[in-house]
C-alpha cells in the first residue's frame, strides 16, 4: 500500500480548499450528536418522528445529485491501456489540474472534517484504512454508519503506516463541475461537486471497489461487488456464499432473506449486502470479509413483505435520503405497501400530487449493520467466513434460466464475465437497457477488465478449495410479461440446491450452457408451482443464446489483445456447444 504522511496530506488539502476550520473526527456519540444537531438547525436534516423512528433523520439532496454519475467517474493513470475500455481515463496531472480548479478555495466559510475510517472488522488482517476529508457533515455522519471511523482507524494507520487518502469537496454541487477521480497508482481518491452516497462516501465504491480492486490485483486477493450470506442447514451448520448482482437488483433483499423453508430448518444469516473482500488463507481456503459497517440500501420496493428484516433494521438510527416524508414525519416510498398519506411531501419537498413518484427511485436508507436482526454472529470475525459458492446474478427478463452451475472455475469466470443486466435507477441514464456487466463490476473495476479477468483465472489456480460457481436469474418473465419465479424468500430453494451441489449431490443434468437441476431436484414443497412454469424458467432458448453469441464476442473483443486466452477458449467451447445444440 502507498504511504502518506497524514498530517502533511491534510495540510495540503486545507491549503487547496481553504476551510475556516478543521475537525478531526473521533467517531464518538457526542461528536455525532453535535453534527446532527447542527444539520437539523441549518435544515440539512429534518428530525423524523422520534416515537416511531427514534434516532432517524431525513435528508433531501440536490435534485441534480441523486445517483452515481459514471460518465463523470475517471480512473487516472499514466497509460490509457491500464484502465481499459471499461473506464473513463484521464492523465493524473490533467485530472488534478481540473480538480484543483474546482476545489480551490471551495471550503471557504465551511468546516473541513477529517474522517479516519477502517474498512473491515477491527483487528482483521484483511482490514484497510482510509482517511476522507470532506466539507459535508451529511457525508460525515453517513460515513460513521457505513464504516468504522475514528480511533480504531487511527490505530490501524499507526500500526500499518498506510491508508488510502480521499479528498471530497462539495464545491457548488454542479454537474458541470463534478468529477469522481481515482488514482490507482497513488492509491488516492478525489471526489468533487457531489454529495450522493455512491460518489461521496469514499469508503464504498471508490475505495472498497475501484481502488480496492486495483490493490487486490497487485496483492493477490479480490475486491468484489458481492453480498455475503450464511446458509444454515437443518443440522445447524452454516455455509457461506458470496453473490454478485448488478446495482439495485435485490442484493439487500437476498442478503436479508426470510427463508420460505424455515420450517424445515433452512435459514439465512447476513454478513454483508454489497461488497466482499476475499483472501486466500493458509489452508488455501477463500475467506470473505464485509469491509462495510452499514447498509446503504435502495428504499423503493422495500416492505414488510419483500424485506421485513430491512424494515426492522431501518426503524432507528437511520438516515433517509430522497424518500417521501409524511405529515407526521415518517418515511414513505413506492412499494412500501402502506397507503400514501394526505399532504405528504415528495423527495423534492413539494406536496405530492400523485402524478410523479413520491420517492426518488434511487432513494436510500443508511443504517448500521449491527441493527439487522439476522446479522451473522460471524459478520465481524477478523478472519472472515469461508466461501463455498460464488453466485453471479443476471437481471434478464428472458433467455437466462433460474439457476445453473458452471462446469469448473474457468467456465465460472466466463459465466461471470458475460453476465448481462438490464440497467436500473442506481446510475443516471436510460433504465431497462441490456448491458454486459461482468461480475457486476463494470462501473467499479478500477483497472483494465481484461487484466481483472486474468486475475480471476489466476486466483482459480491459487485457491485450493475452490468455491463452485453458479449463475442465477430471478427476473425471467413469461411471454405476457409476468415474473416466472416469485423470488424473495423462495430463493432459498435455489440456495439449497446450490449447497447440495457443493456437498456433491448428483442432482444435475447437463445443458449446453452448464449444469441445471434435474427435474424434481429443486425443493418446491408448499409452493404450488405449475409444471409448465418451471419448464419455462429452465427452457433452453437456443435462439436467444445464439443471438447473444455475436454480442458477447463483440464485448470480449473490445478488450483486444489484453484479453486472456482462457476467456477466448471458454467462448469457443460455449459457442460450439450452443451451435451443436
Ligand atoms: C450501490 C450501487 O449503491 O451499486 O450499492 O449503486
Ligand atoms: Mn452496489
């Protein structure tokens, strides 16, 4: 890891941005209280109904700043080839010049907060420290929920002598003057002109994924856009799985799923809902930690039916951003499944007229992970949890079956690399367009993805106890546009089958795209699923796959010579299987 002198770096940030004062965060309750009170006073936060939502606060962001802005996100390195076609590129000097012009003097009249933060459990050999300076108290309180700030982080920095510095300045929150800059060669982040979580909570996407993935490649571990869950079997043994899904495709729901098979003794434990850092231990076992300490979840669609555990988690000590606010100061959003109330304010602060969405589709809650009723007893285990299966989730309304297993690790890498997803509201731009989102990392891989794929193949050679790799798709629809699979708690049935595979059950049949469950192998007890629906969920769509071939080839070709040979070998055998089918 790169080494910086903390005091010196903070001094340089202050010289550039000229804050009136500097506050070093210790992470104490008292500090949090002072920050919250200050924001309630100046209107940045609204105190919510403390009877129903104790410790909860409401924030409305600038309407121009409500989602990640991928077109303004850059990886800045000396060679363009190192960032690949998957990233926007800028030369580091040029990026800093542009950034400096916006940041210069931008904190005049404001306070600069210095937030030392730890990503990962305290005392974990896999944890890393960052330091974010910011002029946003809103960002500061969110960072306190999402990471471990203050003393434990400073101690880590003192012991290891290293941290990832991140300079964040709101400037005038103007999309014309917004830049999210990553410098993987220096392990440095600058985020400018935005207060939106995914852009401004630097521990999350900027450090844990973009800079993290670049460090992980160098050091031989993995930083992935994956939830981590424990699946408890009827004997009480817990098996851990990591799963990648594109943004806003139900990772939080899966991570907190209430099992439909709980009467049989199958249940889920939450370890993380967004990011997994995975290392190989001395025995050759892949182990995962959740680098975060909170959930920054999408609110719309969350309800006591779809995610009762999240609803329980966010009842207290939660910051709500861009949801709607009822007259009695409770949160509301589309899909919450309670009736909208009279006189409610929408996410822009206007009385809701019922014509447009009351909550922004990417409105969020920020809540401490420790409040989740099903948080795993192992979630802060310093050595992490052993991963026995990796799941890649597509978001496709056709072609891709409910679940399939890859033949082996390398085939699994190909399956992950060719994951397709229809876009969601988590990023600005058109919603519902299919794009390739390899390992759900397209917006988050901080270097050339061809090298990232190479790293995956490499890791496969080094991991002794290789997790099996699966693909799932909860989103397949019938010809008349209805979801074929109920999803949510019933997804446990798919996880159960996955575990049976891990344990060596012969419950599969071959198909041109991988192993799929034998008829009757999925536990559908108590479900009433018509045979035809099940057949449709697994129907091999030759034409669909064949149509995809050209597009996959085109996508893989964008990486040119840098693409590892293994990927093309996988593609050739996949193509041959589909054409022969
Ligand atoms: C997120 C995202 O916020 O992936 O987790 O956009
Ligand atoms: Mn995410």
